[in-house]
C-alpha cells in the first residue's frame, strides 16, 4: 500500500494487529503542504511497485488533489481510502461535518500533526523565523480540534503546545482507529487475488 506518511504507521499497526499481509510504502508526509504533487508521487510509486506486487492500493484520501489522485487510481485500477481527507478517514465524514458546522474556524490536528507540529507547521510556514505571520495564517481560526487516535500524556502536552503557538483553545476528540481499520480492511478486500490493474 502506497500510503501518506502521516497515515503509514497507523496503517501498518492496523494491518499487523489484524494479521493482514500488507507492506506499507510511505511517501513523505510533507507532501500535504504541496497537495498538487501527491498524485504524481503516488503514480511513480505505483509504477515502481506494480512489477513486484500483484495487488496494490493507495493509502490516501483525496487530500486536496481535487480528483487528480482519483485519475491516477483509475489509470492503474487501484483503490484508495474513501473520503476527502485523513480527518474524515479517522473521524468519519458526518462527524467532521458536525465539527466544522459547529465552528467553521476549526484547525484540525491528528496524532501525527500533534507530534510533528513544529516541523510540519511552524518550520514549514516560517513561523520560527517570522512569528508575526501567525495572525496572517491563523487569524480567522477560533479553536483547535485534536482528533486523537491514541491519546497519551505526551501527546496531550504537545497538542496544548501547538494550540498555544496558534493562540487558540484546544479540544480533544477521541476517535481511535476503528474507522481507519475498517477503511484499510475494505482496501484489503478490494485488492483480493484476481483483481489487477495496468495503466
């Protein structure tokens, strides 16, 4: 499975727990900061892996590719995780809709983003060098919601620090990985022997 680096460990954990024979090939998680590059990066990995694997799947939601990733998946006849983004993969589309309807100015974090906030957000956006840009980027946000898959004291402290950097209150919403497990299971079932794809 060609997976988003932000999901790869979770996918591998689920597969290992369930005994599914899944090799997870992670792509750099920072691709999320340049979603226009995701589809091409996935296609390169599909081309590299297809000669070695009879069954391949994509561990990405659409993730801001606006259908470009679906075009790649269609060319290679491989499935991907359903939904518009990883938040919906973890929390479900209906729950995410409720979260954003309750407060449209919600900045969402996952365990990965909490743990990597300094590298993924602060450094990538230049806030370590130009902290005055914070309000330009985040001035319209009103809260942080952490979709916690496996909350620990360390991650809670990291979520609080991330929210503090943004000057926002943080809410913890425990989602676990039940929905991710279900989604990965659907990909495993979809790529059962007999299903192949070529561009």
